[in-house]
């Protein structure tokens, strides 16, 4: 009886928590939704104050954004983000596995060294990086951005992969060793399939970091190698209205990340939850 009496109250409390959560989520996404809505307006309608809701909508601002050359910058962003992420994951998987199952006597120091490379603010290293690339003719080159993003994301990926591999039961690896599996077989056929959600989570996070990076891309590129984040600033024009076309360009810029996150959401949640419950 007492349990049945508490059930309606618990259901009501659960419904209240759910409604509150949805309200927070909608408030968090409201600026993004407003940006997408603004991208379909004309410049005059987008600049009205108070904002107008019932206005004609069109894809003209998206056409204008592509006419201003954003397609090339999108291609640069895709190239830099995808290639740097693939290389990072290919390097982080064996390193993370080695640190988890075959740690040396100074494995803790190695892990600290990796993460210590992220202690230095990017702005501090910006001038030496700029001068180095200037001396070797590496400015405005997509390839050097890939190298820099590789160094930026690799320490984080190694830490994540090491923690994911550490959750693999040692008994499974030992059983594979008893059956005669070598290190490559242990890694590729035993450990990697188990931590596949973690690999997806690490890859998506590295992709997002590379896609959204602004400082180095803005400093080290000008035209040929410029990625999407720096080019968005060119849509801000002090000579006229620009809110609608800037919203269209920003919507185009976030679409690849949204699509990648949408397809990887199941693996991302499973990967980030690895190690939460033992």
C-alpha cells in the first residue's frame, strides 16, 4: 500500500524533472534555432527590432554565402579535420593499448608528458610556429594545419584511449595470449572491437576540436589554406547589413559537425560512459 501510494508522487516528480530538462535543452538550443531561422530571412527582415517572425523565407542567403567562396573553405576544413583525426586515432590506439596493458616503469611520467603539452596556451606558441612556417614556406598550407592539429589533439586522444583500454578485462587478453595471439592480434581482433564506442567518441571529439579551431587557422592561412571558422569573419561588413548571410554561413559551418554527431551519437554515449560503471 505504501509503495502504491508513493507511485503517483514519484511519477509526478519524474514528469516534472523531464519537463524541466526539456526546458533547459530548448533554452540552450534557442540561439542556434534562431540563427537557422534568421538565415532564411532577407537582410532587412533580419535587422528589424523587435525581431519579426512572420516574414518571407528563402534560400537566397545560402546562395550568397556560396557565391562568396565558402565552398572552398568547407573543403579545406573537411580535409584538415578528417585527415588529422584519422592520423590521431591511428596513433592513439596502439599507444593507449601499450600504456594500458604493457606499461613501462615510467608510464605515469609518459602520460603526464603527453598531457603537459596541452598546458601551454596556443597564443604563447603562435609566434614561434609562425616564424618556423614562414622560414620553410609553410604558411597558407593545408598540410601544415594537419600537422599542427595532429599535435594538438594527439595527447587528449592518447589519454582517452588509454582509459578505454584500461576497462577491457585483463582475462580476455590473457586468454588470447594463451591461444597464441600476438600483440597485433590482441589489439586488432580483441581489444579494438571492445572499445569501438570509445574510439568513436575520441574521433568525434578530435574532429570537433579540429573543425572549430580558429586561432591557428586565422594566423597561419590567408586564402588557399583558409578553413571555415576564420572565413566567417569576412561576412561581417561594416558598410551594410550582414546578419542574415552570416547566419547562413554559420549554419553551413555547423552542419558537418551536427551530421557527424547525429550518426555517431549512440557510439558517443556508449564511449563516454565507458568506465563509469565497473
